[in-house]
C-alpha cells in the first residue's frame, strides 16, 4: 500500500495505491495524519489506483470524514473502481461521502 499526500489549491489530496487491507492499515493511519490538520481545506481521497479496501480501510476513511466534518471541511472521494464502489454501497458508506 502506497500513499502520497499533496496540497492542491484549496484541497488536501491523499492518493491511495494498492490494497488497503488489515495489514496495510497501521501504516496508512500514520500516513493520513496530515489530513487531520484540515482546517480551511477540503479533502480529496483519490482512489484511482486503490485496488481493494477492507473494513480497516473503511474505518480510516470514516475517521478522516468525522474529523473533517468537525472542522467544517468536506471529504470527496474520486476515482473509485466498480468493486470498491460496490463495497461502499453495501456498507452504506456511499451515502456518507461526496464523490467527484
């Protein structure tokens, strides 16, 4: 699992590449820490290269969303493939996030 953080205009963008499973979750949690400083920035979680997401990965996304909403920011997800979109819909996460 690879993550890349970038600041792009008014957005904080986190790129996810690979499989966000239970084994990758601890390192991914550390990598997304900059997103918790999202004051005055909206967040984009770019999943274009994300191949798989487990419940541990969904929990990370949910924590990012809760933190951002508490600070008045929005979280957008872009580039999810059909299989990950199916997971989001089955778990109800599809209704929690905004998609670009």
